[in-house]
C-alpha cells in the first residue's frame, strides 16, 4: 500500500518544478533589470493555493497530527521545525506580494523583490529536503496501515474543502511556471 508520504513527495516534485522556474526567472530579471510582474503574481497564487492550502494543509491537518500521536514530537522535534518553516514561507510570500505591489505602484524595490524570491527558493528547497529525507522516513516507520488510510482520507477531504479541480489547475500552473522561465532565460 502506498504511504501518505508518497503523495506529498509527488507534490514536492510539482513544487520543485515551479521553484526551478522561479530560480530561472530570478536570473532573467537580474540580467534584464526588470521584474516579471505577471510571472511573480502567478507564482504567488501557486504558493498560496498549492503550496500552502493544498500541500501544507494536508501536512498540518492530516499527517503531522497522526505522526504526533505515533510519538514523533512537535516541540523540540522535526514537526515543530517544519511548522515554523511553513509560517516563514507564508510571511515571505506576504512580503513578496507587498514588495511587488510597491514595485508596480512606485517603480521601486527591485532588489527587495529579488531578495525575497531568493529567500523563498532557499527556504522551500531546504524544507522539502528535510521532509523527504528526515520526517517522511520517520513517519513511514511509525505509521500503521489504519493510520495511512485515515491520513489519505483526510487528504481527500482537504482537497474537497479547497475545491474541485483546484489541485489540477495548480499543477498546470506549476508546469507553466517551470516551462515559461526556461523560455525566458
């Protein structure tokens, strides 16, 4: 039976595709001296919807509570660190959105926009590495079959709460973000 972590790891691949697109776009923007506002607005939408609501929502509502019940600690443990990083990501995206608005309205803050993009890329790559290589293997060791069924059912409920078709739309957006940036470099 597939583990709930395998679903999240597949989502990590989608996220990393968009992140790679953002990395390429950062280089393009730095070289051109212009911010690609449309690309960044799409990336912010992807981050808020797919990364935060779909993906982190599944972890926070479904997986992490199960792992805590199975003995993986939140306080002083990997779950607490990862939850803190989720909050850091939300803060970075909020700041990026605000900096992008200032750039559009006043033509200022180019360096700030780039800096926030770079910080978000670094955070996500390190965060995904911790989940894939530390927490998920730990979780797979302690979860029982009934836990897996309950967590996967919770994932389905989470997707329904977000809305029919949103997940698929966000996956297409990630493909666009990843592919568009390669054309721009």
